[in-house]
C-alpha cells in the first residue's frame, strides 16, 4: 500500500529517520497568504511545509530565524537613523 502517512511524534531520532516532509503548525503566518506554500516560513494559516528530514527542518528553521534577526537589526538601525 502506498500513499501519505500522517505521524505526530516527539521522538526526534525516529522523525529524522522516517520523515520526508514536515508540517509545522506553529509558524508565523505571512500577510495576505491564502495557500500552503512549500518550504516557507508561513502560509497565512500558521502552517508551513518543509521537505526533507527532521534535521533538514531544523536547519531551515535556524536559517529563517537568522534572517528574521538580521531583518530586525536592520530595521532597528533604520529607526535610529530616522
């Protein structure tokens, strides 16, 4: 039998071995979005889809966080200049 399987687990080692797609239900939604976007920081519904293993998901989230922090620092610098 083939097809998708929905799995919820807190066992990170197990997820890293079996997961090929991660759906993150705790994402920061993007403005004006109305569909789920693949490999994105947010869909507008608090749902993001990441392809790859659990380790790939963690790396993508870390990169997103770094981009957010850099954007925040840039915005704070602009505010100081204004």
